[in-house]
């Protein structure tokens, strides 16, 4: 529930001004919906939504199947998922399961293709692993990204590109390798590790990679919206994602995408849950008196 602004050192006018800015953002038409959670001194000041979770996309009529977004509407975080995957790796390091300065190949012996045998976990975390992309057979299409074992195989075999010497956004690849290390070291599935370390301790309803069937009627639909992605970004994105943005967006609305676990790209959460996670980090790893990290 939202607390009175005065309880956290704000005025009602300040909070109204912030929400007016959210409304103005929505009116640009770039976003079918916005869900917004603002915490101040750890307390929720705003937890609201505006727009349509379904039926409010560009050029789409708001017919009988349109569905308003709500504050607890689950939304795919796409690349914002990477931060949670990274913190799970830091959690494993806290537990003594890994040394972040150790080589990936120490935990994944097959991770040696193309000169990657010296790449460390820390380099993967900082997008300096040297394997920002991997070759996907065009005949297989981006659905390959939903095949965990195949992705690990392709990434391990991919050639290194200036590993540790140059930043290069690992759009998909880094997440799979970090998650596979967690899986190998703990003997748990990646999702179970998330569940026991973050999701349950923080009391989350969603906050999962992929989405269970009973939650899918509530999920926000993804649309191609806003300004078009142009060259050269469009070309780089297609190389990293193995598909055009429009195709990726289409796939993200399909059941098989929500069935899959993509550690760098398909965490589902509400705005409040994500805010809760970052509040825990701001509070020194504590949540409601419990030391989570």
C-alpha cells in the first residue's frame, strides 16, 4: 500500500508531480502501458499503473479483449533480467561456491573453444568474456535460444573475441554461462536457486524466469512500439539475438518462450517486486530483518 508522502519526507505536490510525469510518458504513445513503483526510505510512495496490458498496442483497437494493466501485472523484464542473474552469481560467491576471479573452464571444462579457456567469471559479469555472440543456424531460427543445452554447446564452442580486453554487450550468451555455472556447482536448477535465494526470502509472487501457465492470462503483452531501431543498431541486435526485433517481440508472446528459461532475458516480475529486490540491495542485503545477501 502507498504511504502518505509526509511519512517519508515528501510533499503531496512532489508525488503528484512525479505521477504526472509518468502520465506524460504514457501519452507519448511509445508504451502500451506503464507500471510504476517508487520507494522512498524503503516505503512505497507510488505503486500504480496506466494503460493496457493487452489491446493497447500501436494501431490496435481497444475492443472487448483489451485488458487494463494493474500494479501487479507481471511483465517480462528482458535484459533487465541480467542484473538478477549477476546477483545470483554474487550470492553463490558469498556462499563459497565459486571464486569470481577463477576461470569459467574450471567449472565448465568444455568452455575452452576458440581460446576462451582463460576467461574468468568476473569477465563474463562485466561483459568482457569475449563471446558476445554465437552462431545459430538460420534454419533453426531464434527458437534455438530456448534450447538450454544447445545454447551451452554453441557458446562453449564459439571463438573468443579479445577476451578480457574489450567491452562487448553479451546480450544472451553471458547469462547462459553464469546460470550453467550455478547449476553445475550447486546441483540445483537455476530456477530453484533463484527461488530459494531471492524469490522466497523476499516473498515474491512472480520473479521467475519463464512464467507458469496459471499466470499467463495476466501477463502484459509485448508490442513493437516507439521509434524504429535503425542501422547499425538493428544489425548488431539481429546478430546478438539471432532475429529482428519484431520477430523477438512476437516470440516473447508465445507459450514456448514462457516455458523456457533465458537467464539474460525472460525474468517476469511486477514493478513492485523489482523495486523490492533493489531495496534489499540498498539496505545492505537485508529484507524485513533477514540477511538475504
